[in-house]
């Protein structure tokens, strides 16, 4: 996918920004700390996820004092490379969006059309943080490559919500039966989809981890479905946990508790990853996800790399950029200065500078010249 135009208004420190004729390769955004570089990437990420990687819209993405924000984008994508247009107005709780001239009914319709993956300073949470980060990662990928995912996920989410509401009202355990059956069926389907996706992701992850962390040995992916799946079907696990769930007031077994992890052959047992290795593992996962997306869909998602130079040492920066340059993916990159790795690779880049709440184009030749 190739983002060609990006406009946004009332997002973080910005009033109005319009970026036109964005190029297909590396697009660089430089600026001092606090200038708004990350916010530019948040505008892009918002279209693909309905939220920022730094939280929900209502948690500070709208400019202080404004009632809503707007993002408008045009991109080329799909098998025919057609031009698509999307606009989103978001007021925190309420939103309205249009895609290719039509109003969209759910944010998922918008997010399905535009694919972006982001590596940013918070990405190590994918490895070190709570399981919800890893479930979101899995489900994003399934959402984009597996057409049956969304109805299954919706059925599962609805059944879980109903069962939890019933648990809070304290019924006799047998009253849970219809929801246990529904949740059991939808949860098994969701789990099969997640397992199937991890099987598809594994080769890309093994290859990518081997590029970035060869010293840790071969990588593998482990999956925890959220209940003892090897012993009993989800329906039975739900029945067995009824008493406990009634006491606690929520459902304690099932795919809402699922998790996965990256393991390395050279790091057995309980030895933990260093912070740097966590970041590189998160990066390997994000790039593997993009690779798998490209394999399944025939085009790369837009890749956002926030503050790459502060996140990775120079050899690893060069490695990432080399992989992405040869992929043909569009890469939106931020930094206080142009990353030295860009010049080392002699890679052409379109350059914008962010200053005083505005985004200025800079001549591309200066990327090299400034170093
Ligand atoms: N809701 C908001 N309203 C106005 N300004 C904000 C809001 N949220 C963040 N900011 C400001 O936006 C600026 C840009 O932040 P950021 O994109 O993180 O900059 P950078 O990535 O360049 O360091 C910061 O100065 C921050 O204080
Ligand atoms: Mg930043």
C-alpha cells in the first residue's frame, strides 16, 4: 500500500496539516523532541486501527480544547493499485467515516481497507507487556488476512459479554448453559483461526528473528489458548469453571485469556531477554507480521518506524532499512535527525521537517548532505 496524501486537523499539537505527493519508498520526518513527529504517525495508525498506538482517541489524541479531530488519506492499494480515499472524524466517543465516497457503518470497515504496522518505543510491550498486546497483534493480522475472522470474533465477543453480565447477576449455574454452549463454539473457532495464523506466521518469524538475533538460536512460537485445550473442549472447561466464575463475576477460561510467546533455542528455561533483545524480538514480530500480510495479500502494509535511531543500534537500523528497502514497502520514518543508516545505505528518501506545529517539505538531496 502506498499512502499518497495525508491530511489531518486538531490532532495533538497540530491545527491543520496537509502532506501531498507522498512517495512510495522511505518518507522521513525530522524535528526536535516534542515537535510532533510521533503525532504524524499516529494520524496514519488511526486509520488502520481506529486508535493510536499511544492509546484511544479520547485519551489525548484530540488537540486540547477541540471537540474532534479529522484525518483524510488517499492511498494506492489492492490488486489493481486503485486509488482509495478515506476520511475519519473522531470526537472520542462518536465518530463518522467515509471510504471511497460511501459512509462506513463500523470502524472495522475502514480499518480493513487500510493496513499499517508500527514499530515505536512502546512496541517492546508486545514482548514484555500484558497478554492483551499479543492478542491484539494476532487478531489484527487475522482481521486482515482471514475473511471469516470478524464474524467469529464478533460472535465470541457477544457471547462473552452476555455470559459476564449473567455472572454478575448471580444466577443458578445451570442458567449459564446456553452461553457456555455459544461461547464454547465461537471460542473454539476463534482458537483454530489463531492457531492457523501462528502456523503461517512461524516461518516469517523464524527467518526475521534469525536476521536480527542470530545469537539466540532458532526462534519458535508458543501458544496458550486460554484454557487446558489439550485436556478438554472449551464448553467443558466453561462448565467446570461456573462456580468459580460466579464467585469472581467474570469468565476465567477461554480465548479472552489466550497468549503467545517467542521462544529461542539458545535461551532455554527461564533466562529472560535483555531490554534490547525484547525490542529486537518485538521488531522481528512486527516485520514478520508485515511479511505474512504481504504473502497473503500480495502487497505490503505501510510501515511506520517511530524514532528508529533511539530504539536500535546502528547495525540493526541498517538491517531493518535494508530489509524494507528491498521489499518495496512504503516506510514512514521519524527521528530528531536523518538516521545515519539511511546514508550508509545510500537510500533515497522524501524528507519533511516538523517545526512550530507545521510540517515542511525539505529537498531530498539534503538527507545525505546533512550527515
Ligand atoms: N491533546 C493535545 N493537545 C495539544 N498538544 C498536545 C496534545 N497531546 C500532545 N501534545 C503536544 O504535542 C507535541 C507533539 O508530541 P509528539 O508527537 O510526541 O512529538 P515528537 O514525536 O516530535 O517528540 C508535544 O509537544 C505534546 O506536548
Ligand atoms: Mg516521538
